């Protein structure tokens, strides 16, 4: 009779206990959290001096009907109410006195000369998303798809918000966001913005690798929904495995101000 090694048997027993009764109940709402989650929910303790709101790509091309990406993100942007929810998060974060940082996305003419690209890069370059005339000029920037949403500008352009150098693909590995946050002694991140399964998830993973605690505001992110898949749903699934919490905007504001 074949007998499993003791360590393997113990591992399988642990998995069985963890997953028992944990079938996700997504029938009514595919985006709802499972009624009986198998994974723990660590949460993130309140420590405002060590906390930052990080908003990724709060730009016209992603969040406005005038933006180049609207045909693939517009429904989810509308459904999640990301723009009004981000406005509330900006306001609450400023009232709470926490660090606020923006991780923007810009493409310059030399970026369009890359010799190879991935699928999303090819799509973004084809539609001209986040295009600027150059890194040393703001000519044509104001009101373009690369510009910030007008609603957010009073909070972003108040002289106190960190605007990091641009990330080029999806994560903050190529910009100075982590440096800027470390210089503020930030250890805890409240993460929001777009795109949920690309830049937001990539920022989440890199922040975790860098030793930050990270919660994601689930109704202040949005993603593409195409025949290739639902980017918002895929992000939520992965974030349940990765983030220290998936909070709503209401949850977040309560934790910041109460």
C-alpha cells in the first residue's frame, strides 16, 4: 500500500481544512467577496503619519468619456463610481493629513520607437494614450488625455501632493514613487486608480515586495472589460490573495477620519 510522506500528508490535510466549505458564492454578483472566504484578512492598523494614499493614472485618457481608452474602460469606470469615490478619498486624505502621491503614466515620442511591445503596450500606443510631446515640455499637455482629471486638480496641484516621475509599463519599478514615499517614512499604502489588473495590481505586487502594507480601495479602481477578459474581476481575485485588505471608499474614509 502506498503511503504519502508525512510532510506531504500534513500539507494536504492543511489545504483540505483551509478550503473546506470555501466555494465562492459569486452567482448573484461576480464581484462580491465570497461569503465564506478561505483566506485570512489581515487588515491594516491605523497609523496616519506612516500612511499614504497612492492614486495611479488619474488621467483623462482613463477616466473621462473624452479619453482614448473609454471604449474599453468606460463601463467599469461608470459602474464603480471611481471618479466621485476618488474625489472623496482625496478630500478625506487631505483632512486626515496623510501623504498623497500620484503615479502617472506618460508616453513620449521616443517611447513609440520601442523595438518590441506587449499586447497592452501595442494597444496603448496605437490609440495614443497618455501621449506628450516630450519630457522637457508641457506644450499641449493641459487638457490632453495625459492631463489629470479636472476634478482632481485642486488636490493634486495644491503644492503638497507628490507627483512621481512616470511609470512606463505597469509598476513603479521605473519611477521614483518608492523613494518619495520612503523619504516621508511611509510604510502603509492605500491604493487606488487604474487599470485594476495592470498598473494597480503591478503597483500592489511591487509595494509588497518592497515591504509595505497595502490595502486596495475596491470601488476606487477600474479596469478594461474586453472579449479577452474582465480586468476588474481578475484584479479583485488576485487582490484577495495579495492585499492586506480590500476596502470600500466608505470603509477607508471612516478609518481615516474616525
